[in-house]
């Protein structure tokens, strides 16, 4: 492995880009040693796109056809959100993207990145086969996989992966089949009644059996905490705690600005209800 392991991050997005997309792009630009791939059917010109953000045009039908052929059964992706269930299979489904990389990852667009390499440094990459950003379950918003046959095919260890991929219903396979609250409260995934065997199940099991090394530690910022600052490629809570990223999942539900500037400033502030470009 090289001194600096190469990392490719993959996101699938279908339809119009969301209002927070410029923030995502802006933060990607600070992480010049990571390549961010967006697979999409959107052909609009993207202003101020960093060079390390790469657009790949595929229709949803293309993905369905290709995935069905590779997996050997018909997959069901009736709506783009269903692709979340397929995130752990991105390495298997898109080998042409990851072939020149040491690690590949999944991501969403409702992300503002901090300094990725500060948190996932070379020592960490040498140590782990899989990296989650939480202590309790595999994080769908961002996770990293070593580019090996073992990890690229790991999703197949779930006894339910064929059921999940062929069912139009979203199963939260990439995380924990919706039992986030119980896991946050400290319960074990193996003591909970779930409909399917999720990715958290199979990663945690392999980790316990010392078959793989998996990182489970809380290094992201998320929730409606307020007091989030973005400052020249780094992101902080209360000016004290730095995170690898801030997950906009909750903020985007209620905050829908009328207009986002074409150029994002180098510093801005995120409250519990909105983003401020000056305080």
C-alpha cells in the first residue's frame, strides 16, 4: 500500500440537486487527496465544482440492469432512496470506479466535510478493513471499506441480502434495520428483534470473531446541536470539538432556504434552525 492510500467516495443521486449541494461541494474541495464520485442522471452544469468531484452519468435503469446482471437476480429500485440499501455493495457494483483506489466509501450529499485525512490518517487506514463514524452501528451517511475482495463482497454475508435487494421496501440495510435508538441506548444488535440481518449485524459479528478489524467510534457531528462552525475546511462544535463531518440530516428537514449563494464563504455558522454566513 502506498504512503498515502487512495480513497474514492461514491454517492448516488437522482433528480434535482438539493439546496445544500453547494455546501457539500465546497467542503469536498478542501479534501484534495480524496476523490468524490457522484453517480447521477442530472446533466445540469455544476458551478464551482472542485476537480476532485467527478460526475458519472447513469440512469436508474442502467443501475438496475447492471446490478441485476452482476448479482444474478432482479433487483428492485422503484425509487432512488432505495439505493441506500445498496451502499455496502457499491464496491461490488462499481468496480470500474474503485479499481485504482486502496479504499472506497459511501456518502450522502447532506454532508459538510471537515478534514477527512486528519481523522482517517494513514495509520488508521493500515489498521482497519471497515470504518464507521459511530460507536454503535455502521454509518450510512459515510463509511469506508478496504478495496479487497473480502470487503467488496461482504454484504453477501447477510442471509437477507437477496431479500433486501429484490424488495421495493427500504430496509435500512446499510445501517441497522431502523433500531438506531436501542443501539444508541447501549443495547447490542444481537439482542434486538429485527426483520433482516443488517450490515451492522455482519460487520459486528466478523469483528467479534477477529476476522476483520472494524472502527466503531463517534467522530462525526450530527443532530440539531447548533453552535457548529465551518472554518476553512474544518468543522467544529462549540469551537472546541472537531468532527470529520457534519450530517445535515435533521437540519434539512425544516430548513429550506430560498436561495443559496453561488460561492460558499470560507467561514459560516450553523444554528439549530439555519445556516448563517455572518454572525
